[in-house]
């Protein structure tokens, strides 16, 4: 009886140890959850990209958060648990690579975009070239905060090349992300704003006044990279998600939301 009791105790202990070990085990390769930090400009399209990816990877859950590209980079530098980062310019990727948070050699362009000048319907008919001289007295223009929002840096670069930056310095309202910039126009607080073309679909009371396709216009690029601290069980899935985004179906989805192709 004592021997039988000892055997039952050993078996019970082994079962508990197995369950505990199972609870601590990392998610298996090719399954689990991928945490993505994506630029605000991707907030409309990324749910569709995630849905498309899920159709071929049903065992993988994609969880996304959105923010200004510069702020996302700072969060990752601060230790945020992110497996894949997608930003609206190369600079944040280079900054993360310098700190060892991503591998620059494995970073990729996933899409392109275009700057546009927008304004409220019925408002002043401005163009990029006439902003410095035709913006009505007392009116302002909204752009993204250049230090954190790539759209703002692109806008500032465009205005500088057009020779309009100095004339508009005291008349610019800065937004913390492209959605905030667009909101200034929607609320009628500014006469115009510089945003991405992909921001316009689905809005009301806003019209595109001018496009940025000339030689002076920056060419916005969307960059992505798997982080070096991606969880072991999520790294393969993050790489697969990135492959999907840069593949035919991912590019089709991006194009349907106004994004341009990979150069």
C-alpha cells in the first residue's frame, strides 16, 4: 500500500510539473500572436491586411497599435513589446537600427504614398505654389509635427523647396499625427492642410486642392522591420506577415486604399 501511495504521488507530481511547464512554454513557431506598431496613416488599411493574412494563417492573431512614427520608435527604444514595426518613413527605422532594435539589412519598403494639399469644400482655392501668397489673412495651414510625424517632415521639406516656408512659419498648426492634421480641416479651424492622399477617402466636407507629384515634392515611403526582440514564437509569424504585405495580395489591398507600389 505504501509503495502504491508513493507511485501515485510520483505520478501526480509529474502531471503537475507537465502542466506548469506547458503554461510557461513559448508559443510554437508559426502560431500565436504578432504585436504590430503601425503608423497612424495605416490605421484604415492595416485591419484589411491583417484580415487577408489571417485567411492563410488562421492560427495567428495580429494585434496592432497606431501612432506617430517617431513616437512608435521611442516606445520600442523604451522596451515596448513589439514584434513588427511599420512606419511612414525610413528615418525611424534607421534610428531603431542604430540602437540595435531592428536589423537594417532586413528592413523593407512596403508601400509609397503622396502628399496632397486639402481644404474645406467651398474654401480658398489654394495650391502648393500659391500657399505663401494666397493664404487669406488670419488663416492658417496644418501639418504634422516634423519631429515626430513623417508627413510633417515631408510637408516642411516641400514648403522649403517651394520657398514658402519662411512666409508660413507663424501660420502653421502642428498635429501629433496625420489624423489630427486632417481633423483641423474637418473642424474648419484651418484653410488648408498637407496630408497623405490616403487620408482623403472616407472624409466629408474636404477636397483635394493640389497634389505633390512635381520635382519639388518628397516621395513618401512606408518602411517595416521585424524587431530584434520579437518573441521567439512570434518572429516567424512577423516575417510571414511582412512577406504577405509585400506580396501580391498585400500590395493589392494597399493599392485599393490609395497606396503606391514598392519602387
